[in-house]
């Protein structure tokens, strides 16, 4: 059983999708820690309801190195195997992916590598997607490397953009995709079935 930590900053609907999939026996893992960088977020309430310990590690007014070091210390002292970023809005210093190579997942609300990078999170992503005029968007789950939003892609799926979409309506439909593909990606990683070459990944069962 892999021990998983989930990092959050907000509502935690992706955290909930992971909790539900683990509870349903779909993923051979145990979510044993939730770390939030903000104290009053609903994600912490979700963790408490599921009986998962939640800790707050503030990022505000601290250097990236400083908060990342504290997060890494916590992950290591709890002997965490895999890490899921689920709506975590701060960038982690490279020391974390270096300590957890190919063992950290992130969910992003666009078809990466488009519309990613520093400062691209939440509704800002959907606003940029709409302004670009693209006809499709989607969600991506990828491995976290030192380069923001550019690690190997594990799962991805698309959403068609309607003429009357707003960032909010798009966010709702993309979120549904996120909730479906994030548990799939964690399952593949936890089962050790992910093959990686450069930016490409394969999982026999998923892509057959
Ligand atoms: C999700 O849409 C996630 O993809 C996005 O924040 C939202 C968190 O929702 N993350 C990013 O934009 C990261 N760059 P949640 O708290 O309900 O899971």
C-alpha cells in the first residue's frame, strides 16, 4: 500500500475524488496526509471528514525554498511514497521533485503544455483559453518535474468549447474531467504500471 500525501489550497474537489476512489478500493494506496498552505480551506474539512490528518504549512511571505523545505521534511517524516498536487496554487522548489522523482502528480485545468506555467491556475487558465479562440480545452494529470507544468503527461481528456461559455461554465465541465482522470492517473502510478520516456508515458491497460 503506497502512502499518499495530497497538497491543496482551496475547495478540494479533486482531493475528494481521490478520497472516494481510494475508499471504493480502486487505488492500492492510503491517503495519509493532507497539506494545505492556507488554514481555512474546505479541503481541510474534507480531510477531517475522511479521518485524514491535515496540516497547514504557510507559504505567504516565505521564500519558495523555505516552504518547500518544510513540506519536504513533513513528507519524509511521514514516510510518504507518492504526492498529489490537487489545486495547490504555489510553485514548489526543485528540491521536492528531486527528492520524489516520478512520484509527484499534478492536475491542471487545460491541455498541457498549452496554457500552463507560473501564474496559470484556476479561472485565469479558462479566461486565457477563451481569449485564445481555441475550440477545445481539457484537463491534464502530469508528473511534476522542476519545470512548472511541463512534466510527462499521464492522463488527459478534452472538453469542447461552446459559443456561450464563460470561464466559470468551462471550469465546471473541465473539473468533471479532472475528477475522472486524477484517480486513474494515481491508480496507474500506485500500481507501478507507468512507463516513461522523455515527455511520453504509457500504461498498457489504459491505452490498449
Ligand atoms: C482545479 O481546477 C485544478 O485543476 C486547478 O485548481 C482547481 C482546484 O480545484 N489547479 C491549477 O490550476 C494548478 N495550476 P479543487 O480545489 O476543487 O480540487
